[in-house]
C-alpha cells in the first residue's frame, strides 16, 4: 500500500484537507507527515521510493518556530573555539603554533581558565602527526610550570591519513572517548598524497573532518602552515570557507626572551572576532633531566602578555638603541654622525641603518619624551666665530671677518650641496653647534651640523 503525502501549506480554515495518522500540524499551521515511511528501494517501486525520500526530507524542514529547536553553539575556549565545529590554526613555520595549541589542550583537559578566558572542561584527543619525539618534554614543561598533571589529554603519536580506511577507525575511537577537542597536528601530515591546491581533493579531506566532528560533537582543530608570502593558509581556498573559525598566529622577535606571539581570530562565522591576544615564551629547565654534557633539558611554555608589563626591546634593535641613548641622556635632536660616535663611546655595536632608524624614532617622538631628557639643541658651547655673523649665499657656514679667501682651516665654509642651483632655501634646520641655518639637502642626509662645526 502506498502512503500519500501532500505539499506543505496552511490547512484550510474549515478544517478540510488531508487527515489521518500520517499528518501532523505545526504551530504555524503547516502540515507534514508525522511518521514518514522509511525509503526502501528493495520493496518500493521507483515512484514510491522517490515519494518516500521527498517525505523524509520534508520532515526535516523547519518553520520559524522550529528554528528554536536548533541548539546554539556552545563555547569551548573563550571566543575562539566552539563545540561541534571545525577550526584551523594557521601561521608561518616557526611561530610556535603547536606550543599554543598544546597549552589550550592542557587547560581544556584540566578545566583551568585559559589565561583569563572561559574553558569548557572535557577530554582532548591530540593526534601528533609530526614531531612526536618532542611532545613528552613539552608536556612535562607545561606540567612543571603550572604545577598540575595534564590530565584528560590523550595523545596518538603518529599520523592517520584522512583518506585511508584507518580514518574510520580513528573516528570510531574518538567517538568512544567523547572528547570536546580533537587536535590534528598537522593538516599536511594527515593528507599525504592529496593535491593541496585542489579544492576538490581538499574538499574530500574536509568531509573526513566533518565525519569526525559529527561523530564526536567536538571542536576539530587543524594545525596548518601559511605560504611563503601572505597571511592565508597554504593551499586550496575552499578549506577556509568550510571552517567555523580560523586563528592566525604570528611571531615578532628572534630570541626567546623577546619573542611576542600574536593570536588573531581571523575568521568567526557566527561570533565577533574579538581583539588580538599577545603571548610570550618562557624557557623551562626540566627537573632532574640533563643532557650528556651536564646541561639541563629545556622546553618552552607560553605566557600571556596582556596582563604583564611591557617587555624590554631586544638588544641590537633600533628600539633598544633608543632606550640606551635615552638612558645616557643623549639630546634627541642629534643626527646620525653624532649618535653613531656616541654609540661607539657607549659600547653599542649596531649597523648604520639601525642607528639611522633610532635617530628617526627619537626625532619623531615629538612631545612624547622622557621628562629628564635634554632638548634637541646641544648644550655644548658654540664656536666663537659663529656668533652674530651673516650668511653668504651658497654657504652653509658663517663667513669669517677676513673674507672667504686666505682663511684658516677653522674658518673655511662648509661645501654646499646646491652649488649651481642658486641661493639655498632653508627649511628650519639649524646647526646644533653654531645655531645657524643648515642647507636643506645636507640636513635631509641626516647631518645636524656644518662640516667645520
């Protein structure tokens, strides 16, 4: 016997229309089959099978009242991650992505707040598809730093290929463990042989991740690298489109003590992206563990910088040179040559380009200066011959009382860079020694005094 199904629509006001046990009416007046017949191609004709499939899909339709039955996204970690979603963590190689994600996993497993952000405690499954030999000491460093065991985090220290039959095994294992967070570190190591730039092939990989998500209800976190240029994840663009969230991690600085990691929510489908988060690194010497030469075994942990005082600049950078010059109370108006000489005096070894950048930074600060820093003008006494004398065209130094010929070396005028171009037009730059105007082009080259001063 074939069950008849009718198009969804409002029931007539007089109550006429399809009736019977197969019909249900929603609050908004639409009627749908109450119990659709399960499609069975073995026992149904092709017409009956199609009708049953349509009825089954019709039963899945929701009106505006039915939308309230869809559960909202549940936060897993702050505003970055939600349950039952797929997320991706991207960044250039060497930006300590795995350290950050292991830190997230540890906080989720133990239920501790993640640097002041909400955490939903639960089991974490961490697929260590690369770098498995280093994971132990990273975990030990985290435990030693926080003073707790990294409980409720299970590690599988080998890759499982997403397009292999073994992925079904991994998915079933994860389903049984009921995790809230599954980390795949990295995307490239579980998709070996897949054309990374192919939207079709990578779409199949994303489908496998969705199978894992549907089976567990967890947040599936993929770790991936960006390309050599740009801030986008390497490979097919369709992968980002399928993600609920994408988190970008960048690094500034070279030495552990001065490295700053920036965590940016670069995509959130249904949530506000939020502000960037800043982290630093701390080196941990593992208790009781030593290398063959007696040095301690070390690893790194991440620390939030958002609630910490500003870190000092890295030695050798222009910002560090600025700080050292300020400490030495060097007048901020000094040009490159005098600052370079002062750096040598202070034992600061730096390339000319970095010194020039430090000079630009100091001059650009304007009014934002340390209260005890000397003014731009030098407090050294000016040479006597520079007082109260007049300037001669094409001359960047005052003329002596004896004229321009036959003068001693101390009274020779500075060479002008604008010879043959008429009289020099001054733009406010003055010699820090004698106080008289400097040639504009001479000053633009970074000089702050006449040659003879």
